[in-house]
C-alpha cells in the first residue's frame, strides 16, 4: 500500500478508527501549544480535569496575542498561564519571545510528529514536515492530559510545485495562488500536501508561510516533505538530531491534484474582505495606501525581515504611510540587530513593534477611518483590524516594503534590481525566555495565581426533549469567528471573562444581538455555508452558549468551529435542502419535535417554522462520541460523567 506523507504520520499515531476518508479517527498527540488569548480557557479546562502533569512529549504555553497591557487584565492572564504552566509540566514562552508558530517552528517542531495548538495557524509547523492541527482549547487540554485528538479522516490534495519563483515573487504568492484557485472552502475536509521539484527551491520558513495560510483554505492541515532543506534548517537551529526524512510514496494516490509552475507566478494581493479575493498586484498598482504592516505568523521569519530591511535600506517610508514591523521572534529580532539590518529598518522610519501578533489581531495599529492597509498577514476579515471601514489587502513582504516607500501599491517585479540577502549558516540560539516547568517533586509547591480577570467557565446544559426557540439571528455565507466573537485590543482582554465577553458577541453583524439574546434567554442561529471559518477560538461557541444559544443551523460548517460547538453543547445541524435557508427568517419561532432523541440516534430531524409554516429537513451527522457529548451538554460534563 502506498501512502502520502500525512497518511504515514496518521498511521503511526492512530489510536482508533480506520483511515477511510470521512470516518472519525483518534490520533495520539506528541506536542501541544497554546497562546494566551485561548490559553487561559485551555488551562482552566486542564485544571478542571485534575491531571497533575501533562502527558505529552512537550507542551508549550506562549504569550503573544494579548500583549498590550492597557489595564490589569492581560497581565493577570499572563501570570495565570505562567504559574499554571510551571505547576503542570508545561514550558512557558515569555511575552517578547515571539509569536507561537514562529518560535515553535524554530525551537520545537519536528518532522513526523503530531502537534495540536489552540490556534488555527498551528499548521505552520507543516513547513517542517510535522502534522499539526489547529483546535479548540478544550481539545488541547484533553491532549495535554494524554487524551486522543479526534478528526474525520481527511481526503488528500496534492499541490505539485514545478520550477522556481522569480525574484520578488514570494512564498506568500504561492498560497495566494492556491486560495485564488480553490477558495476559502476549497480545503475543507482535506490535507494539502506539497510535492514536486519546486519544493527544494523553498526554505523551511517559506514552506511555513504556505502551510500557515492553508488555514484560510479551510484545510484540516497542510504539510511539506522533510528533506535536505529541512535538515539544514534544523542544523541551523542546533536541532539536527530531530531530523527525519519524509516523503510521499511514489505511487501514493491523492483525491485532487493542483499544479503550480512557480516560475509563472507574479505578486498577488487578497483584496477586502476575504483571503480568497485574490488579484494580481499589477492590476491594482498605483492604488494609494495609508498603512503597511509587516509581520504575523505568516511572514515574520528572518528571511522575510532581511528582505524587507534590504529593500528599505537607504530609503524613507512615504510621508502618507505608517509602516509597522513586528519580527516573529526574539531570535529573528536579535539577529536583525546583530547584522545591522534592524538599523536599516529604523533609519527608513518604520515603527518597530514587539515580537507578537500585534496589528494582526487588532492589538493596536488600527488603520484610520476608511484607511487602506497592506498587510503581510493571513486574514483580512471585516473589522478584524479594529477599524470597521478599513480596506485590508494581504500581500508578500516584498510588495509591502516596495509599497511603503512609494506610498502606492507597487508590483516589486517592475522596480530595479532585486535585493540579495544572505542567510546565516547558524541561527542565534537562546532559550532564555522559555521558562522550564517545576520538577514533579516541586510542582505541588507552585501556587497558581488567578487575578480578578479570570472567571470560571460557564457550564453547558443537556438538550431539551423538543426544541422550541426563536431564530434569533440569521447570517450569510462564510461567517467567520471574527464576526461571532470579535477580537481586538478592546475585547481580547476579556478572553477569560465570558460574561463580559458576551457583550460583544456578533456585534459586527448586529450591534443589538447580545442584548436581544439576553432578553430572550437565547435561541437558535441560522447561518449560510462555511459557518465559523477562521480562528480556532472556542469563545465563538462558549459565549453563544452562555447567551443561551442551543443550536446552530447552517448550510455547512467549518471544521474547528463545529468541533467547538459540540464541545460546548451547541447542536450544529445542517440544512438538507439549502433552498430552505431562504424561507427561514430572523425572528421566526421554530420547533423541532424529538430533538433530544434525534441527537441520541437519528441522522435527521424536522424543523417546523411556526411563524410561516415552512418545514425543513435537518441533518445531524454525528459520531457516537459526539452524540454522547451533546447529550451531556458538552465535553466537560461528558468527561465528568465518564469519571463517575
Ligand atoms: C487569529 O488569528 O484569528 C487568532 C487570534 O490567532 C485565533 C486564535 C484566537 O482567536 O485567539 C486563531 O487563529 O485561532
Ligand atoms: Fe497571531 Fe495573527 Fe498568527 Fe493569529 S494569525 S496567531 S493573531 S499572528
């Protein structure tokens, strides 16, 4: 039997299930990571499991999202995570050490292993040949406790890379090209595997840019082979011993093939407000811009930063443009400083920010009203930048740097000679900002500090026999978790305070939603297709649950979000006939007879719209395990029931 790279890793980590596409498989997880914005919940949940020490090969807690400390809240969260990590055997990457995915790639990821992280861009580690998944915090907590991670066995997409990129065309353009071709739903239910002769022309951080943004395809994950380039990267990181070659068998079979000739690509931009709204930069060239942000887990490696520094050298940022640069890690920033490239960045007038997510999650640097912002990031969803009417374009660092100088969008392939950068043989290695956990003997004496910002997790309730509720909100296609539970500097500090967070739920779509939901005691949400795409934040399930949302009916769901809904006891149901969506209206009273019984054993349920008489067939496609979780009112209740 011939296997793809992902199938080989799955086979080695399979605990139960069979590898037929679509059936549920349970995987053994080697490593976990959390970031602070999702980490507080993950650790509260881990604590609730009462397991003294993590049972993984390695677990790391990063602080990178909520780093603006405009009040005590974020600092409280940091301290909680630091102490809980120390007590339970988890390494702690201190604020300032960098963005979780960049640091994990540098210091911990390894070919052939499995990783889950409470962040949707965890597949960044696929650039090094690791099978890495974004997951809800609760799933990460379970994996830290040694439990399996459940997914449905994905189909395999092969992206065959030929040729080599032309100067000033970047890895970012490769993934934007994939997004242009298959869109934000094109990867749903699939693992995207890269192969072909073009792979050897891409460095590990470039591969990681591509696997990182595979999240925007809706893919389960993305992965590259592990080869001589991987080995060289690991050697430069002083970690050659974890190298292991990995490639797909010659005759491995994929469900879908995509071919990209790298040499024919040109710089691309994802236009507002979706990562798959891709156009050639050449077509948009000359557009006046207000802001440029370079960084994020997609494009903040040393290679990216050295390229940007070389392009900025001796120039000045255009007077109408504000340029921010956030290097991905302390390692990157340190090396930029040592080789003098940082001086070129500073001299050009860039505003150098700390090594963190920063503007990517709206943690500062929101554009001006109606501002046009070029960002090297991975998401340009409506309002994510913190300015609702801003227009965000996603581009490569090369396009960003050239445009920051010109004040208008520039296709860098049309400017003079390309810059040349030299990558060092070895990176500057220091893990002095990664705290080691207490030894098992000392851990009991570590006090976990919970400041007043940290509130307990609301409990889920078992479903009623029949569902009788109002369709309290109707939304369209491709609703993101940034719509459901917005982030940004004003809201993120409340990630460990669900009651407060609930004041912002769905306000991007409907400012009155939280108040209405509270007044009516909840209801049911109606969504279009790909409901819940984007971030892994379980708050997009936890907060609606707190507001009394019992079910979401949609044309289709995004993978991580549907798992989060089930984890928190909200029943996700799909419309068998998508046309029924049009007959169901916000404010309608709906009734589902035998709701609980359908969850227990049925594939179908029937909805009656009591307001206009419409009947709609609903699909309940759950595994046995998911049915039990939903009947218990969520995973926390279910785990407790099992323990008793
Ligand atoms: C994001 O990029 O949307 C985030 C912020 O990193 C999220 C996690 C979160 O909401 O905390 C993600 O990608 O999962
Ligand atoms: Fe951070 Fe942005 Fe990456 Fe999310 S996408 S992990 S906010 S840098």
